[in-house]
C-alpha cells in the first residue's frame, strides 16, 4: 500500500513539474492560438494576434523569434495598418496580406529605441499582417500576389 502511494505521489510530482517546465518553455506563446501559414511553398508556425490587447503587445519585449515562426495579426476589415518596432529586440520582415494574398512587405525592419520609432505601412489595405524573422521574405521567395493559407 505504501509503495502504491509513493508511486502515485511521484507521478503527481512529475506531472506538475512537467506542466510547469512546459509553461516556462512556452511562456512566449501562452495565451495565443497557434496556426500554420503556408506561403511561398513553405510553412510558418504563427501565433494569432486577433484581439486588440494581443495586437498592441505583438512581439515586443521578446528576445528572439525562431526560424519559420511568426505572428499573424488578424483584423476584421482591410485597412492600411501601421506597424512599428517599439520595444523590439530583433529585426523583422512585415508582410501585409489581403484576402489571403500578399499585397506588400517590408524587409529587415530594425528595432528602435527612439521615443517615437519609425512606422511602416502598406501601399494597399490589408486584413492580415504577418511578422516573421528578418530574411524570411528572401528565404521563402515571397512576392506580392503570392497566395497564403491559414490552418489551425
């Protein structure tokens, strides 16, 4: 009986430890729905920023973004959404998308410590914006007119 109780307690402790370690390792993505964006023949794992709170926070304050990962900002209507690199620690490619088609992009947007950082905006309204690690546009050979698909 004592042996069974010990094993149950050990399993509970290991389960809690595993859960806590997982939360720490996935801290940056907690609270975000995950999806896969297919673009330029490749797949990018994205966090979905579909609320004003998530969109305002974006990737600010993070130390890095792994290759083939990004954040997809999803809006209710197509507009010329402006982005900036406030509180960013790494460079990004910013890709504006409308009706699942790339309409514009900025390559290698640099972090800024300025009080009012430079703003980046599209030439055409968009209903989604994909932020990916700098160099992604070249690596994935992304062009205006490319189609994307989003799979949860």
